[in-house]
């Protein structure tokens, strides 16, 4: 069984901005960004955000609460120690069935753990001229 790690919240804007430059994966109703802090601290940190595209303040708060709970359940098992994660709510975060939202978050975390730079890997394939027909 995998060792459970401490999880702390990201709260300051500069921490979110650093994670925004890191690889990200969009799955269903969520976008997850992961930044490797490259320090010796095994702590996993997580931040949550929702833009006004999600809806009014009630909808944004509900979306963040749902993402926090999904992260609380999945990050200890799927998260990489020494990483910062930012969970970004998308339009369907508040209405998506709970099991599907958990699947979205889990598959994004697995993809980020497996591929160190999933964004460039997918964009390289899309921009490869030999693949156009």
C-alpha cells in the first residue's frame, strides 16, 4: 500500500501562478495542473479555483467544495510527493455526477503522474506535419 502524505492548501497568488506554468491535463469537468517543486519536502499542496465562467458565487463555491473533497479522497493515493496541484473547475463541475467527477480527477492525476509533460506530448503530436492528411 502506498504511504499517505500530508496535504496542505495553496493560498497565495504567486503559488497559483507558478503552477499555471506547469503541465496540465483537462478531463471532463476539471483541469488539473501539477508543478514539481524540486525540493526535498514530500508535502503535497493543493489549490482550487473557479472562474466566473462556472457561474455565480454560489456555483463557484460549490464547484470548489466538490473539487476539495475529490482531492481529499484522491491526492493521498494518486498525488506525487513534492508537488503542487491546482484544480480548476470547468462549466460542468457543479452538475457532474459525483462518481464521474471522481473519475475525471483520478484520470487527470494518473496522467500527470505518468507523463512528466503531458501538454507538450499532446501538442507535439497535433503539430506533427507527417500526421496531417
